[in-house]
């Protein structure tokens, strides 16, 4: 292969988008704008609330604040571009812009996967070894776990992006998706992609299955411990501490497995787009709602913050 063949011959890509129907452009723009605003307010609100309320300065909420940042991050790599395309009709993205979008989407999503594993380990320590919890989940350990999640997420994404964008794109430049994702980009390459597919599959499997194994093992041990707890009220209380996290894990990994780990013959462009909307836009919006509605400590902190703001306003106008 010559050096010219190694270089990309495509300077820009055209994102086919969700639909070409003119009558759907405005309704979709309004819907995605509404979803993105909720995502922004919800996730950044969780981060601000955890930073403000000292009662939430615990390992579980430390990881939750990082999770909220990741949700906001990987939604922001996709949603604004989709909204701009719907509003202006401009669906072109540069080669470097495509690489940047895919890198940060993979980095934020990968980091979230490892953060969910860290949160499962935290719940295991809290339920299975409560007497040793403060010595097990120290601030140093939490910092190491969070740092490890970021390093793994950004490193795995770098490996994937480095391999994909070392390929030649010299056939077509029309991406049959509404953002730059791995499968539709590989289809466009005129290079031999077999080795790259293997690398992407191995790295992707590590990013998904290793954290999932940690989560599965943690909850297996948690359930065994909970079943031994008496009375039933105490068992219910122990389980409730894990309910929000388990809900988020189920939604997150359920969509990933369905989207990326199914036979290629069962892929449908329209179905894949709908699923992609769910995990790029809807899940980041749902996560803070799940933790807010199912968690009394978060709700109490929110009430305290609202009361504090009211007192400040009353003081200003008194």
C-alpha cells in the first residue's frame, strides 16, 4: 500500500441524518432541543447540587457527579450537531470534525462504563462490608477509581479512532447515520478493514464486558448478602440503596448490547437510528431523573437548595 493510499482522500462527510421529510424537521428540532435542555439542566444541576451540599460528599455521589459530567459530555458531542442540521439543513461534517466527534463520544461513553463499574464496587462495599466501608472507600481510593475510569475511557477511544482514521476513505463520503459512528464509517473505507474490525471489537469488548463483569459480580454478592438480612424492612432498605444505579446500568448496557453486539445481518438503518437516538440523547436525560426521583438524599438536598435561594431572594427584597 502506498503512502497516498494511506491518506484519507475524503475531506468531509455528509451525515444522512434521521429523515429527509421536510415536515418532520421542525418537530424533531423542537423535541431534541427540549431533550438537550433537560439533559443540560439535569446533569449539571446534579453536579452543582453535589458540590454545594456537604451531606452529599460521599463516594456514591462523587461517582454520580462524574457520571453526570459524562452524560452531559457525550450527549453534547452529538445533539447540538443534529439540532444544527435540522435547523439549517447543513449536514456536512469535516474529516477532522468527524474524528473529533467520534473520539469524544467514545471517550465519554467508555468512561461512563467504567464509572458504573466503580459505583457497583462502591455499593458492594456499602452493603456487603458496611463496617469497613469508610476504610475501603477512602477519598484516595475514589480518586484512583475515577482516574482509572477516565484513563481507560480516553485510551480505548484513542486506540479506536487511531485505527479507523488510518484507513483510506476514497469511495463515498455519505454516512448513513446522524453522527459519526464506527459501523457506518467502516463501510465507507476502501482499505482492508478486517484487522481494524478485530481491533475495534477487542477494544470495544473490553470497554463493555470488563466493567459489566465487575457490575455483575458486585451485584451477585450484593443480592446474596441482602437475602441474608433480617427483617424484611432492613432488606428492602439495603436494596433501595442500589435501585437507582441498577436501573441506570440496565438501560445503559441493554442498549449497547442491542446496538453493537448483535449479528451484522440483523442491523437495520432505521432501527439503528432509533436506538442511537435513545442512547445518545434520551439516556443522558433520564439518568439524573432516575437518581433524583428515586433518591431521597438528592431530593432533600434539592429542597434545601431551593429554600436557601428563596431566603436569599427574600433577604434582598426585605
